[in-house]
C-alpha cells in the first residue's frame, strides 16, 4: 500500500511540512538501535521529503528544510509513513509546538491510501 502526503503552499501546509521534517530528524536521533534496513528507510524518507523542499538551514542548523514554493506531494510505502509517525510521536515536543505537531502527525496518518497492483 502506498500513501500520498500532500503539503499545500499555505501557512498550514508549510508548518506541517516543517514539523514533519524536524520531528523525523529529531526522532531519528532518539532511536537507540537502528538496523541497516531502518537506516535505508530513513534515507528514503529524507530523500522523498527533499524532493519537495529547499534548504532552510540557518546558522547552527544546516539540515533544516522548508517546503518549496507551490507545495508538493510525496508517495511513500506504508512502512515509511509509519516510520515518520513513529519518530514524530517519539519527540518530546515543546508545549508551544505540541498542538501543531499533533495536527501534522494526524495529517500524515490520515494521508490517502492507494492499493498497489499485484
């Protein structure tokens, strides 16, 4: 099964993208044990999200990303979507970001499903 996550070029879409990107990379750091397969999945998620974003790095954070102008969509296999949400839920979000983080994670979790042809 494939899921398509579409981030719109709106304040909400840009905020959701930023929280998903930041939550994924911080959640990755928090994982105690990561197998080679898990690291390959992480790289696949990062590469996919990079296709719809630009380098948003600021001084002291060269890995920041911003949603590209016009927004964008990524299609990911279900295990990759699950990895995004699992890592996002593992982050100890600051109280000022927790409501937006919940919204972004619920948004990804509700992304439309497409059954793969067998």
